[in-house]
DNA sequence: CTTCGGCGATGCAACGTTGTAAACTATCCT
DNA sequence: AGGATAGTTTACAACGTTGCATCGCCGAAG
């Protein structure tokens, strides 16, 4: 059995409350008493019971991170960043997978389990803008991603439009004229796909290049196989293009693979850029140019906002924060400069 | 403020204990009473306070999963599997990253936070066999991986030797004669690298092929860049080989990349097999043959064993379980059969 | 010499739940 | 009708902690 305050108190010959005072660095404890208590703590190997402390204090020291699936590299890296950011503040992270299922996403917010943590960082993939009013829980929520704006919760998002525009401009600056898009979502306006396509169109428009739906490939999911299928689709249609903007890295990698199989050289025949800066893009063949959306900053900002909300739930109106991005130029867009 | 048992009791006009009985499906509750209580629960939106329940019951309904880092795909997929397996039993998973740091790995087992969960599934990467006696915590532990055998904890491991032997035989069956190894660890006997190299040697020996240290590349870490560097090393040495066994998929992918850059065709010139069956191996170019080590089974077995230990901590001596593996033949070892 | 203030230590209550035991009620048998 | 029996509800304590209020003590101030 684990030792309790009472056990320590008995050994140290003080009241259990004094032991509590020692542990909580209460100011008025005589040095000799403190020493005696600490010796007893040492001796018994006492460790505070965090469950009891939680019950009493109403705080758990844990937060929940809800995301679609860890086997999707983007979310694995996001989780990594969130856990590290949380650890810096002594918080531990409980992970819930929703499988991008609407029902499970709603359940996460409604589950009593959520109260085993002090707050929720939530990255939905099934819920959308029309569900903004459903984003609420018994604990403070920080929303991630680009599917829902203007909810009652704090929100951290990447600069999708601006970053996608910069990625497109990166290709244009290489002298590319016909930039295909892989991964658009039919009819989507917000959401990662919608916003990134918007940035793409903005870039074209600024240069006076007409938008051609014939070189935009639509997909349903953002897995590598979808990127491959989309590229097959483009090639089958006989589309002509000299560059590809994969709306995320995974799609871009699928597209690169199909391009290479079809005999195109990347970047010489077709330059390719992705989006997300997954770790693996540094090791693919060729290494993939991409957009670093500021994952660490997203994680740290989310944790900071969540802690502020936990401390003061109604301290301020919901905030929406965009993180800084960065174009990462690698082999898949190397050389080939128009000069 | 959240409603409590007392609030519900007041509304329903019963004692708070009766409400508790309703919630816990206590048998002797009159139907009319139950209905009245349930109505009150509904009305107030009562949700049990899990922290209080934990304090009272001594169980939290959570388990801790400690692993090196989620941004390593193998561990991300392992975590995915563990979370899903845990969810089937109504358990929630708290993830601790150790960064493969010895100090942090020891801290995970010593931290009082661990008591916020009922058990620990621990995949160490810095601790080794000599630390077997250090594997203990205030909660039951199930050890994963191949670094430590014979500890006082239950242990789930893949069949490294047998599976590596099968992988090697798969290459031999294609008619390959000189199989290079990428990813060996200097002087390691157990551990994934040591065991898989053992399986490789066993396969060669069984066919009467001498072991040649000249086509074994040693690395320190198992990242993709290490696989690439190791392959560079082999090529620079002028080593000659017609197949490669990457001791994990990531290494194999790095090696494939360098081979392709150097003008070798995979699998025609050099066949390659990896180990782990990462999701992404299904999408690389070429798709990578590999060993499926039974990740789902590992996760489910670990959860099952942990739950048994939680229920009965000293019910039985420590168990060591090996999961079933499967050779996954894909393009990187396709055709080229000797026939 | 009394009073006051601050230090040091303590006791009690409370956080919200469940287990144990007891109390009450209705039913059934003799 | 009396008592045993089973069914239903309740009271109380406990899980281990922290906040609040209190209390005794000592030195300083009046």
C-alpha cells in the first residue's frame, strides 16, 4: 500500500496537515519540522495521490488531445509537438482518436472522460463549419485546423491561403506556367483543401494566369493512394502541366510516384511542392519541397491558450490565431529556374 | 457547476445513495424509483465525476503508454493500435514520450503521474537488458520490444529472429545470393538489431552460405537518413550484393533511395525487404516488401495482459508472449525469381 | 503586566463517489 | 396474527487531499 499523508505524519510525529503544508511549500513551517517531515517522506517513499488532489482541487494536470488518427503522419507529428509543449508546462496528454468519424468527434466533446483532463485540444476532420455551434465541452476547448471558424472556442490555425499562395508563387518563380493541383475537394470553400485552393487561385490571378479546372484533380481523402489516383487521372485526361501543387505532402508523394512511373523526371519535367513539412519529406526521392506550417508554434500556442482558459474560462472573447509559415525548397523544385 | 449525486437526489426526492445505486445498476431498485431518478439525471444533465469515482475505487480507467517519439512512424502506428485496443475495453490512453532518453525512461516509471493511470505499457529504447531489474512501477507494467527480456513484468514481443530469418529466406528463395544488411548495431546481441541479424545469420547458415561482414552496414540510429548513409557506405566500399535486408522499413526506404540514385533498379538489380510493415511501405516506389510483425496483435495482447494484471497483480508469474508475423511480398522483391 | 500580532501547528470540513451495514417495507408462510 | 423473508432505501464512513478557521505560543509594544 502506498503511504499517505497520515502515515508520514505518524512517522514524523506531526499532524497530517503539517505534512501537507510541507509538501505545498506553505510558508510558516519551522525548518526543523520541515526537515523531520521530509525525512519521513523519504523514508516511506511517500508520493502524493494525484487523484485525491484532483478531486480536491478540481484540476487534473492532464489535457486531452483529440485527433483523427495517429497513423496519419501529420497528426502523429502534431501529437508529438503537443505532448512536448504540454510537458514543458508539467501537463500530461491523453489522446483520443476519432477516426475522422462525425459521431466519435461529437462523443469526444460529450464524454464524461473528458473531465479526467482540464482541457481539450481538438482537431476535427468530420465536423465542419455548420457545426461551429456544437464545439463546446465541459472543459475549455482549443480548436485546431481549418474546418471551423468563428466558434465560441479559441482557435489556432495555419495561414492556409497565404501559405498556399506562396507555394504556388514558388513554382511560378521557377518559370512554371501550368501548375496542376492534386487534392482539391469538390465544392469546398473553407477546410484545408478549399483554403489552399483559394491561395493557389490568388497567386495565379495576381500574375494574370487564368485558372484552368482541367488541371485540378479532385479527391475524397488525403492519403497517398489518393494522390496517386489523382495523378493517374490527370495523366489519363491528357492534361498538360509542368508543375504540381499537392495540397498536402502525402498527396504530393503519391503524385510524385506516379509521375516517376510514367517517365517524368521530378523536378526537371515536373516540379512538385507539397504542404505540411512532414519529417519524411526530407528523405523521399527526390526530397520534397513543401510548406512548413509552423507545427511547433501551433502546438505551443494551443497549449498556452488552453492554460489561459483553464485559469480564466471567461477571461476574454474567443481568439483566432494564425501561425507563421515558411516555404521549404528542396529537390522536387530545385534548379529549373527560368533565369 | 456540474450536478452531483446530491443534486439529482434532491430533485428526485430520494437519498443520494439511491441515485448511486441507479447509476451502478444495483439490482434492488424499484422501477418507479429508477424512472424518477433517471428523469432527474436527464433533467440536470448529470455526469458522474470520474475523479471522485477514481479516488473511491482506486482505478482510473486510463493507462499510460510510454514510447520514444510519435514522429517515428513505427511508434505512431503502435500508439494507434494501442489506443484502439484500449478503447475496446473502455480505457483511455495517456501518452508519454521519452525521446529514447535513459533518464526520461526511468522517470516515466518513477513519476507520481503514473498513478493517474491503472497500468503502463512501456516501449523502452534507451534502457537495455542490464536494466531489467529497474523495470518496475507503482502500477502493473507490460513491456514491449526486444531490448529487455526476463524482467519481472509481462512482456510482448515480436518474433524477431524467426521473422528475420523468414525475410532472409524470402530473398534467398528469389535466387539472391549476396544479401546485404542495413542497420546492424555494433556488438548488439539482443535488441531488435541483434535479434534480426541473428535471424539473418540463421537463414544463411541453414543454406550453407557463409556470413560476410563486408556486406553488413552498421548504423547508430534507425532513421531514414541512417539507411541512406549505410547504403552509401556499402557502395563506397565497393561491396557487391544482389539484395538488401533493411532491419526496419525506414532504413530500407533510405537504402532504396540511395540505390535508385546510384542507378540500381529495385528489384531487378537489387531486391529489398524491410521490417515493420509501416503503412507508407504500401505507397513507396517501388512498394516495399516487409515483415508484418503483428502490431494489432501486440497491442491487443498488451492490453489484455495489462488488464489481467490490474485485476490480479500477483496472479501469475511474468509472462513472455511472441506474436505471429507474416512476410508481405511487394514490388521491391517482385519477379526476379530464379525458377 | 496586559495586549497585540505574527508565526507555527493543528482540526475540521469538504471535494463526489462507492461499500457496508442497517433500517424500513411489503409479502408470504405457518 | 406473528414472524421470517426478500426487496428497497437509507445512513455513515471512507478514499487522500487542500482551504479555512482556530489555537497556542512567543516577543514586542503599550
